[in-house]
C-alpha cells in the first residue's frame, strides 16, 4: 500500500484529543532529541506548512502518538487500538484511491455517449482509466468474450462504420472483475476493482453536471434577454424573433457558454446574416468577428462597439478547444440524453 498521510485535525479527532493537545505532544517529542519518544520527519510525518509547523501523519507516526497517550493516560481512559489504527489508515487509503479513480474517469471520458439506452466509453478511454495498455485490454476482452463473460452489443460494440470499440458501463464493470482475477500485483487489483465500483456512479454524476450546465446556459440566455430589454442590440429595435448569440461560439469556447458577458440578444435575421458572413453556423466565431461585422454593417451603432470592447476586456484572452479531445463536462447534452 502506498504511504498514506492524514491531517493533524483528522488524527486528533480519531484519537479523541484536541488539536492543541496534539500540538503539545509534538512539542514534547521535539524538545528532547534521542529519547524514547521520537517522531522522524519523512517517516512518521511530513510538514506541509513550515511557518506554522502544520503536519500530516503516517501510520507509524499515529502509532507513536497513540503509544505516548497510553503511557500518560489516566486510569480507565481508553484509546484506539493498533488494529483500529491499521483499519482506519486502510480506509483512508481506500477513500483517497477511489477519489483518484473518480478523477481519472472524469479526465478520460470525453468519448462518453448514450446509445441503446446505455452509456458507452471508447476502448481508448477505458484503457487510460484502467491504467493499462491497449493490447493487454484487448486480450482480456477477447478472453472474456470467448468465455461468454462479455456479450457483444451488451458489454461492447461498434457503432455504424466506426471501427472504434466501445464498452458499456456494464462492460467496464465486468472487465474490471476479469482484470482483478488475472492481475498479480495487489495495488493493480485494487485499482481495477475500484474502477468497477466507481464507473457507474461517477458517470451518472458527470451526466447530471452536463444536464445542469445546459440549464445554466438557458438561465444565462434569459438573463441576457432581460438585460437587453428584449431588443436587438444591433438594430436597436424590437424584432418578431430574437436570438441570444454567443460572442465566443458555444461549440468552440464551451467554458463561456453560460457566461452572461459572452451573450448578446439580436434579431434572428441578424444572427443568420452574421453566420452566413462567417461561412456557416458550424464555423467558430469570436467577439472580434462580431465587432468586425458590426463595423461593416452597422457602423452607426457606436455604443454597441464600445459595449463589445468592454465585454472583450471582461472575458479576457480566450483559446478555442484545440485539436485534442474535448473535456467530458463540455460535450453536447444530446450526446448523453
């Protein structure tokens, strides 16, 4: 098991003492070098703040503090046992590892898609989540398929003409059990076991976040309409049909999609004309593009140009999603519904 550190606050709470009492014990240990009570930095604890001396403890450091408390304890006062400390540190390790697994899933689920009433992830993402190699995972997949532990179109599939292999969350869970069976190193077994346990609840949490983000975008659009008094900011007139436009396009700058400073209410015909001028609705656009458009077609609207420059300063320098994979939290809602 990797070295696990717990905070001073958590250790004091577990031992049933105050943080001040723990600090006093630390001072006592440090006051007399080479006596029977010693805490070794790097082995028993690490200092996370040199100015305050705040520490985090390993299991051996916790044992040392516990032994000291027992030696000084009043008759009848009971403290934790060595076994309970071992169990506690093991549980702390499990919680931290599951958090790491959850984070690995979060950072490597950009392929997430809902099909056939299930959520699916590409083999590439699953390989990274398990922390293995593609050839190893493919081999495990083949073995499991031959043993009927994984069923095509239930646990794994390909969509249309795409040669990419996708695994359902049920497939990832079943594959995790197989990985635990065949792997030899305990830490790898633990990781794969946690992937199997964490994959479904973490993906459900991710999907909810994507759904909530869409609601935030709709709320921001409504606020933009109110701010703009339901008038077209470009023509400065009422229009039969209004659209809330993203100055930095939603698809290419998804982090700004719910930012009120990135939204402007315009007539639908102006919106269509702008995107035609840009080359189509799928072309990325920026606030600079919109400023050029207004200067070209509505140069008399000086107040709007000033306002756009203010929004540009407020939003700061922005970079579009690159050629790499997008983050799962910014994938379109229709991919997961």
